């Protein structure tokens, strides 16, 4: 019985690592509920890779934003990725009245992580701010040369 629990524990850890480290598609409900006039709707069918994160407009967020902008320019990631920092405290709503459009999804999923959208695969990596090696690796691998 102990071996079964150990095996299930290992499988659960592997599944959670896969879920949190692998890119995810935008949920179909988000795509279906996004109107062209919703904030960030251009990302859904964009041919451009993008880095997105959302935070309130405070000193820590402004410092993080400046650091990322500098890093983007220094490594020439700004040639391959759109950089979108949403530093506002205003409420985002969906045009159709639901909370399932891209703007609300991005605010929720990317408030404590960088979201890296890869246009070729239509997938989004959600990487912790502190995991600099991981997001730099993803940016380097997907940089258009």
C-alpha cells in the first residue's frame, strides 16, 4: 500500500510540474468570449510573440517594468517580442459582460508571473518573476533571428 501511495505522489508531482511549467493554450472559453474591442484581444490571433504581465501601479512594479524593458533592449528580445506591462489598477471588463475574455484572463493569470505568448504554437508559458533562468531560456529559444 505504501508503494501505491508513493507512486501516486510521484505521478501527482510530475503532473503538477507539467501543468505549471509547460505552455498552455488560451482556454476556448476565453477565445470565444473575447470581442475585438476587449483589452488585449489582439493577442489571440497575433503573429507576434509577446511578454505580458499585470500589476498595480506601485514602485516595485515600476522597477520590475524598467528592468524588463532594459533586459529586452539589451538582449534584442524587443525585436522578436511585444512587451506589454499592464500597470494599472482600473477594472477590466469583458465586452459581453462575462469575466472570460482575454483581458480578465491575462490580469488573473499574469499578475504574479510573466506570461510569454508564443505565436507559432498559440501557447502561453506562465513563469514566476524570480525564475529568471527559465524565462530567459524561453525567450532565447523563441527569438527570431
